[in-house]
C-alpha cells in the first residue's frame, strides 16, 4: 500500500495528559524518534481497534467509503 497523505488533526488535552506524553516520549526513543504525531496515531489506531468502534465501522460500511475515495487502511490487518 502506498504511503497515505497525512492531514493535520488538532485536539486539546488536559495538562496532565500533555505532561505524561511529553515525559514518556523520550523513553520510547529506542531506535525511533517518537513525535507527538506518532503517539496520537498509535492512540487513535488502538481506539479504532476497540471492538465497539470496529463494529461501528463495519455496520456503517465506512471502509467502503474509504475505498470510494481511493483510500485504504491497514488498521485492521493484524486483527482476526
């Protein structure tokens, strides 16, 4: 799959979450420079994988909507 174009995503988080994320990110940098964007993508991917959210994606044919726009996702590739 070709690398997907990225888009800007803005969110507001409580100060405690911001502090924890910024404090943990440097510890994860074992061979990879973790950015705030990397952390947000990982968190949102895990959120999309939750059974109740995956069920919504499937029941509303949202993956088909991606395909109609010429897009694809690998969010569910490693989930049976």
